[in-house]
C-alpha cells in the first residue's frame, strides 16, 4: 500500500493494521518514505489518534527498526524509570542508586534537556569525566557489575524513533499520547527491561498541559507497555512548582547527593522513595509497598545508596570524589539574589517560568546545538506556602560573570504569586495507574 493510502485511512478516522504500520516504519527508517509524507501521517495521527492495537504495533515496529540490548545474562528482573520531564526533576539519579543498592538491576536510557525541562544526561555530565555514550556491550557489562548504568539513546536502539521525533518536533505533533507512548516505550523495551515505572508530570512546569491529558498519557503508556509484555506502573506527579530547591545541572547533582544523605528536600525524597519502592515490588524483591519503602529509606540511612552512586559515577568514568566533596562540581562565578516584590505567602508558582529563567542563565538549551553551562542555575529559597517579606530573596541566580540577567529576571517576574494566607497543601504524588 502506498504511503498516501495510509495517510488517507488515518485522515478519515480509520485504523491501520499491524502490517501497514510495519511497512510505514520500515519506509521511514530506510528513507524510502519522504519526510513530507511521514509528516502528513504524523499530523493525521495527532488529529485522529490511535487505538491500543495500533499504538502497540507502532511501538513494536519501532523496536524492530534497530537492535536490542540483551540483558538475559543478568539475574533477576530489570526495571527502569522514566519521566516526561520537569523543572528540577533530578529523581532518576538518587533513585537509580537506591534501587541498585537494594539488589535490583537498573538499566536506564535517559535524555537531554530542551527548553524549560532539564535532562538527566546533562546533569550527569556536569561530573567531570562522566560518560553517557557507552556502547551497548559496555552498558550491559556495567549493569551486571554495578547494578545500574545511565546512558543516552544509541544509534542502534529504535532508530525509527529518532527520525520520527525529529519530524514531530518541527511539525507541532509532539503532544500526542500515542506518539509519546511509542517513543518512550520503544527505547525502553529496546534496552532489554522487564518492567517500567513511569512518572507523568502535570502542572505548570510539565510539557503536556492539563491533568486529564496527562492521565490519558499515563493510561496509554500502561496499556501499551502491558501489550508489549512489560510490567508497567505510572505515577501522576505534581509539577506546579519545581521539584526540590535546585534547578540546574551541577546544582541538581549536589541536591541528589544531599537526598542520598537523608538531607534533601522533602518533596524530592517523597517522590524518590515512592517510585523506588514501586520498582522493588515490580522486580519481585519486595511483595508489598510498605516494606519496600522501608528498604529504600534504610538504604538512605545506612549510606548504601550514596555508596552505590559513587560506584556508578566511577564505573562510567566520572570523578567519584564529587560524592564526598560536591564542591568539586562546577561552580558559578556569580550568585545574584532575586528579591521578592511583595510580602505574604507564596500562593502559586509558574514552574515553567523558573525553568525558562534557568535556561536563559545557560542551564538549558533552546536548540539541540546549544552549549550548556553546567554551573548555571537557580536555587529556590521560597516555594509554595512559604512566608516572605518584601525585598527578601525568593531565589538565587547562579551564573557566569558575563551572563546578561534581563531575560531571566523577566521570566522570574511572573513566576510567583502572593497572598495573605498559605494555599492548601498539594501532595507530590497525585495518582497511580496500574497495568
């Protein structure tokens, strides 16, 4: 069947069968189908959607477009965690160390930051020498020896996803649950995992706006993952304010270390404990969630999680001394306070504005070619519910001497709202969806 026939079927609200989808993905990967026809079909999918069977077939075809990591020589179930991205979301780093410290293998393929959301790879690369571009055999060997390894997507794993995502990015078809689910799950299944914990962010700092759209995405990921034979649990988590108090690559590594010492922000620790415990249950090393939480908390208290992070850093070429001495991380030349324009309680935050301000300081990218300043970022001194006096610092801007601050200040001028009373409390975990 010609590409235009597939476009017409989907344009008119029909469903594509598995063979049609397989032929489409083969054509995209080989270059036989031109970008303009691929883009047309992506837009038709964006507007018309895909049912569960279509999305499973698309994901499976994307997996088959490349090679798969073989983790079968590693005992036990292999479990990963993935987030849709947020501001200050460094959860993967302490979580991977804690879960591995509890005896569960964590192979993790992570991404880079673009726009207002940060990327796990960029954070890790603020550690001198840390390698995120390991070839697959070394990736597998590191998981076997250390218990966890965090790398970027390789050219051999789900290459169709790389091509499709690049076109989605320039055709305004990114925010589509079936396409998001197939993109995430094709990479995750190709890395050889057995189970996945998914963190779907919702709120002002999430890339997909609206709680119901996020819930739809979470359900789609669980259903499609189950259709691929994976055990999947999805969390809906709050991103109406940044997670933790650090936004920026080296700053977030330092906060991850503090979390593993039991001294991190409470919202970050809560999220790490909840999702890490779920990973232990999925792996079968804990039968119930409460004992699993206690095992994770114990790995924080007795320092085994922190020790495991050091092992991961060293295994991937980084300077392990940063775990004991975070001052070895890149340090900004300047720290500039951002004063509060009002007195009162912080009643609302625009997390996206904070992320965009950090990007303006050099902590993030506008385009994939942009260079990152690993030391740049923001420390939040006040968050939701905190009392502040006019002129008191709301945040601290960390930046290079020559960095202009006007753009960051403009974003931050709309990042906070104030009132005479604190807002109602909001939990960091808003929901949990099981397969």
